[in-house]
C-alpha cells in the first residue's frame, strides 16, 4: 500500500492506494489532521508519496518532512508528486489546476503547460479550473471570469493520486525537493 500525503494548500489530503491501484481517501480536511495518528490508522505502507509543491510554504514542509521521515524510518521508498498534477488529475475533463498562493494569488497549470504563479486575471480562462483554493481566492477567480469544474466531474483525491502515481518515480530521500515559486525579501 502507498500512503499519499498532500499538505500543499488549505485542505489537507491523505489517501492509501492498494497494490491494485485502487484507493481510498482517509483525510480531506482544513483542520490539520494529526499525520502520525492517520498513519497508525492506515497501517504500514510499502511506499510513501508526498505532494512537493507548489503550495503553502509551511504546509509543504510539514507533509514532506513527515513523509520523508516516515519513509526513512521504515526504510521504504519515497515518491514526490507535483501538487498541481494531483489537482489536475481530480478532473475527469481537461482543466487548469489551481492552488492557493496567498495574498489573492494562485499557482496554476494549464493542461500541457508548466506551473505558473499570478493574479486571478493571469490564469488562462480557456478551460474550467480544478483545485484547492481558499474562499476569497475562489471568489476572486470567479470574479475574473473563471469557472470551476462541476463537482460531478471530479474524482476523489485517492483516485487522482493513483493516476499521478502511474508516472511518478521513486527518488532517494535526500533528493526530494519542494517547489517554491515565490521568493521573499525585505524591503529597504
């Protein structure tokens, strides 16, 4: 079984994917679940997969640190998963994936494109959106002319993770890299 952890945005997800590729979502919560307790309830995994960004600076550090530490402690493989790919895989139709970037901005990736960062007006409006954004960011995206994929056309997190895992590769513990798309500097 593969334990999949995504703490890249305001809603955290944890799922387990069986050897047959089917899975179940254990956690979908904005309440910051106790990952150690979720792991204990899930059972011993044969692999750990973690969302590596872009996304929340602190959230990514929590999920990746927990996942890498668990994988190292159990001596099992670690698999990095791009956060926007996980969101895109939730849609059953081609959609632009979006994640909360803070300060009214979003991380986004159009189908076949590369991850970008910008204001709601910067996000291409040619396709519906799928993703994990806060209420204010969602309202700003809708006000900018965007629409979201209807819930009936969304997969649950476990099914999306199983799709992304099909092309994901194991890496060494020390080479798991978090994707940060913003830099911060003090104003002088």
